[in-house]
């Protein structure tokens, strides 16, 4: 099976539209507060890159159809306690 395609589009400083094509195409609205972004980002990573890595993390654990349609990035930690330690390293 082909690698899922993840496309992140910035809608504002904190809001992003993420389109995932993994056989079925889904769209997700993601909010990334600056303080949470600073906590998790690596080096000179952009918010778009952090979101893409976060979706790769999610897709390793569930299908794109199971990902919430709208959420703040920190919500991932509630479902997957290893998220911050995995993504932040």
C-alpha cells in the first residue's frame, strides 16, 4: 500500500486544514497554540512540519477515518500518552 499523502494548509497563525489521502481522503481542522508548538517543535521546524509529523504519528496508530475532524494538537496526548515524548524528541 502506498504511503499516505498528508497536505497541510495554513488558514491563520494557529489554524490549519489537513488533507490526508490514505485510500480514502479525509480533512481535519487542527489548531496549534504557539506555546504548545514551542514545546514540541524541533530546531527550525514550522507548524506545518510539526502537524505533518503528528499526522504520521497518528497514521501509524489508526486510520485517517478514525482521526478527529477538528481538534487542538494537544488532544493527541489524551489518546496516545507517548505522543509528546515521541514527537518532542
